[in-house]
C-alpha cells in the first residue's frame, strides 16, 4: 500500500501554480483510478462554470491533461500522481493521509 498525492499544474500568463489536491493511501491501481476521477470532475477554480471538458491521458496513466471551457474563459491543467518515495517522518503528519 503506497502513499499518494495528486498534484495540479496550472499556468496562466507568466505565473505558474502547483497545488496538492489530495493525499491518500492505496494501491497503484486505486491511485490511478482516483487520479482519473479527479481529472474528469475536479473544479480547479471555484468561479469556473464549466461548459465542456476534454481529458487526455499522458503516458501510461500517471498524468492527465484537462482542457476545461468555461462561460468566460478556458482553463488548462495537468493532474499528476505522485507516490511518497522518502520522508524524514512519514507518520508525523496523520492529517495528510486521511
């Protein structure tokens, strides 16, 4: 059972954003399924009123590119899956894994 994080990459103009969407424990298959679900349903902005969404798998399924057309603008984001590889205190942040 691995520890996973789903990240969202966003770029607007010259600014770049990388945020953590969620942390959880599970198998690689469970993590990939959760990543796909989030890529299809997550709202990267509370103000975004989605009209259309296209989701593209990148590589073997550890990343997805979503093009989300809203009422006023289009948002382009990449959802990435990361597995915890090393930590000085993996059990010291129980809030992060629930």
